[in-house]
């Protein structure tokens, strides 16, 4: 009998691109995950992006395409984990201000914006 030390796992389709992935997982981690362990406990050496792909199907590159947005202050693209703050009105689909640096207000702006 052949003993395999890994399991091939097919992810859900990615919500951004629609493609599924086949991932080679360590057998002991796969069994622990399927038995109810948290994905970060079952695969502690796997990157957060790869673990997210196991859970939701979202590829790391697609995650960046969805969530990485430019800073409205310095215009640099910033990954979600580097966002210092985001502001907007409740019910808006996207915030009107996302920043990796403190906002720069001018004297011309209304005081209620600060």
C-alpha cells in the first residue's frame, strides 16, 4: 500500500477571477483542518494569503486587486493591512478616504471635516 504524505485540495472558485486552484497540502495539516482545526493552526507555516485561498478561494493576487487601494493623501498603492484609517458615510459601498498616512487638511476646508 502506498502512503501519501500530502493531499491535493481543490479550492472554491475565486470570487474575483472565477478560477479554482489545486493545492498540495501536508496530510497531517489537511486532516487536522478537516477535523475542525483553524486553518492557521493546521498550516502554521503557510502564508496568510495562501490560507485565505483555502478558505474562500481568493488568490493572493486577486485579493490585492480587490482590496489594495491608493492612499488618498500620497497616492501610493497600499495593501489592506497597511491602512491607517478609512472614512466615509454609513451605507456607502466604499469609503471616501483611505490613508496610509495622516490626512492633510487645508484652512479652506470646513472644520466639521476634521
